C-alpha cells in the first residue's frame, strides 16, 4: 500500500504543472468584480475608454508553445454570446499583456500576435457594453496554453473558428470573470 502511494506521489511531483495551477490575474479587474469605465466600450450607447486591461498568467504547462487570450460575454442577447477580444500566437515566453495591448489599430500588439475579429466587426479589444437595463453581464477573460507555435488562422477569423482551434490545441486554460451592467 505504501509503495503504491509513494509511486503516485513521485509521479505527481515529477509531472508538469496541473491545469489547476495555471492562473490568470489582473491589477485592473478582480474575480467577480465590476469592470471599470476604463475598460468599457466607447460606442453603441456606452461612453467608456475602451482600454484593454493589463493581464498576467503563470504556471503554464511546460509543454506550452504559445498562448491565446479571449474575452467573451455569454450573457449577450444574441443566442451565441459576444466575442470582445481574441488574441492568439502569443509567444510561449510571454506572461503578460500590458494595459491597452488590445488597441483596435494593432499598434500596441506584440510582434507576431494576431488580434482576430470581434463581434464588433473589427479586430482588437472591444469592452463591455450590455443593453441598458439588463442584469450585469459576465465577461470571461481566458488565457489558453497551446501545444502549437501558431494557429493557422488570419485576423479575419471569427470567434467561433478561433474557439474551435483553441479547444483542439489547448493544454490548459485559466479564466477570470468580471461583471458589468448599466
């Protein structure tokens, strides 16, 4: 019995980081916290600054070859949610996206990364802007550790297409959910 337990503990100690260890944090947004006006969309009746938050991740699996980041609102009244930000082909050496890295014109994007189409009809970060009077929506920020260097997609790829490739190539993912309503 003790040999078996020792063998399991040894294997676990020698294994790469577990998905549960992989985590996403931000100095700008807190888990289940309210998103500030700095990150809120500017347009469609919203008057935020539309600045993507600074985000950090750590404890990715050792086998990670690249990362991707998404922001998704499952509560949007579309029947399919709303993609607010999609960034992929982030090098495996990167562990943070600085504030405003999601500028829609791509001027602050890391070299080699691709910001794909959002449901606003353009690439880059598009902050929260739920319908007035709706309950606060959930905005799920997710970082994916991927087993490939690059996804074979271009910047005009839809959120659904990118999501398909992310789920096919994910080693682990970590999420942070924040709220916003008006």
